[in-house]
């Protein structure tokens, strides 16, 4: 691992435009479960039954009951960890421009990152299905399920359900930064969900170096990524920052 940490710090120091793609793995150190693998949400629930827009529209009570109530509590209690603050430090060192995140927990922004593309929306706000009125998540009291708007419409999270399109501006900006960057850090994602998993491929095809940080290999390892640093994102980011501060 030492050699790869050094190599990553040197690659980042030499890079002109660095971006990062993040996934649920980086928030596990903040107490939010991942979706796949051991202890993943999809081990307990069928995502097509509880996280697909058709399932929500058919039975919002069930989806709120089973998934959303639990997610809301966990996400509201979570705090950034060293992987989030590590990316903020990288930005403060002038070595990271934009983060593309699949996470809906808003922890990058809480950690101080200033340019975060929420590829799958966020859980920090909800909207009314009828009048589209927006609510900050902490304003939404789960006194009834599903929670209701003042107009009595049903509230839904601003997170992207399966079966829904990626917000067009998020997709456009992500494809642009993936094309323009010369280094992409890929942290805590299994890279199994499209089109997010396409971003490292676009970056690779346009000449960027792809560095993965993950305790396990993924769909990108050995095909798209140049190298994988096997470890927890918080620890690895701390070590890369320490190395980088020596070089810069
Ligand atoms: N540090 C880094 N990586 C970690 C850590 C950690 N501490 N813990 C786990 N991981 C890795 C796992 O090895 C796995 O590869 O994080 C990855 C988590 O994968 P998923 O649970 O599939 O999460 P993600 O890739 O973000 O899922 C993509 O799928 O369910 C949908 O919309 C949801 O945004 C989500 C999308």
C-alpha cells in the first residue's frame, strides 16, 4: 500500500484537473450502510420493490414505512468522516475541482466541499408530488406515513429512484468534467450502476489516470482503473494528503 499511496500523491501533484467519483462506501465510516455486499441495504430489501419509482407511486406508504423512514433517521444523524474531509483538504490544496457523488447524504457539502454534483439527487430535501413545494428534510416530521404537504399532497425525497432519469444538469456537468479531467479518484463505489459507472470510462477514454480506493476490487479494477488502493477511504485519504503535503 505504501508504494501506491506515494504513487497516488505524485500523480495528483502532477495532475492539472482532478475530479472524484464517490459512492456509498465512503459513508459507511459515518454509519450509513452501503447498498451492496455484506450488510448492504439490498441484502435486506429488493431495490425494485422499495427503491423504484413505480413501487413508490403504487404504494408510497409501504416505501416510506420500509425504506425512507429508516434512511431519513440514519442520514440526518450522520457526520462527515476522514474521506469526506480528505477530499475537502484536497480541494483546499488546489488539487480537486469537482466531486461527482452517487450519495444522497449531503456529507461532502457538510465537510466543506464547494462543488459537488449530486448525481442521484439528495435526501436533504423532499418535495410534494402535487404542488412541488420543497421541504428541508429536518422540517418533515414523520407524524403520519406518508408525510404530507400543506396542500395534503404526498412528499417524496429529492433522491433519484430507480427507473428515473439522472437530473439533466448533473449528467451534463459530470460528462464534461469526466472528459476534461486528467485524473479521477474513484472512492467507495462498486461501479455497478449506470450511468454513474460510465464516468470513469469516459475519463479513461479521454486520457485520464483512474485511481480506485476501495477495500475490494470492483467492476473497474484491472479494466478501467490504472490501480486500486485496497483500503478504507478515510485512512487512505489521510495518508495521501500527508504524502501530498510533503510534495506540494
Ligand atoms: N471505504 C471505501 N470503500 C468502501 C468502504 C470504505 N470504508 N466500505 C465499503 N466500500 C466499498 C465496497 O467494497 C463497495 O465496492 O464501497 C462500495 C459500495 O458499493 P455499493 O453499495 O454498490 O454503493 P454504490 O456503488 O454507491 O451504489 C451505486 O446504487 O443502489 C444504488 O442509488 C444507489 O447510489 C447508489 C448506487
